[in-house]
C-alpha cells in the first residue's frame, strides 16, 4: 500500500489542523492505521491508532482529548483532527499502516509547525 500524507502547515497555538493520509494500492480496510510524529532532535513517537476491525482508537497521553483519529474506508483515507495545538506538537507527522503487529508501510510525512 502507498500512503500520501497532507494537511500540515504553520499555525498558532490554540489553532486546529486536520491531516489526511490517502492510501492506494491494496484494500485499505485490511490495515490498522496509525499516526506518528518526529520533532526536531527527537525520536519518532506514536500519536494515535485506529483499528481495521471496529474502528477503535488509542492515543498518546500527550494528545488525548485534543486529537481525533478517524478513517473513511470508502475514500481509503485516514484523518487526524488536531485541536488546541501547542508548540510542543511541532513535528513531522507520518501516517503508517500495518496488517499484523508491525507498521511496515509509511507515508512521506507532513510538517506541522505551531508557533507560540
């Protein structure tokens, strides 16, 4: 599966942004989908996940209550709605897909910059 992330940009603290990740190449519904991010000088970290089976979700504690992951299987797209953005949310955001336990398909990343 090929993944194409988009929607990043420069926003101010407190603003909202929605990221999209369009998938192509294989049946989208067979994948769990995740969002990860990597801030400058830091390791990549998990942000959110949505399952293929029942659409259940999990979030990193740092974004819980502010970010929402969703998916539209008909449009083969996963979204990350980000509200109440903080400067510490500044990072390159990546979408990823997995069939089993390991995310082995990754998008190219989209940069989110939050100014204070």
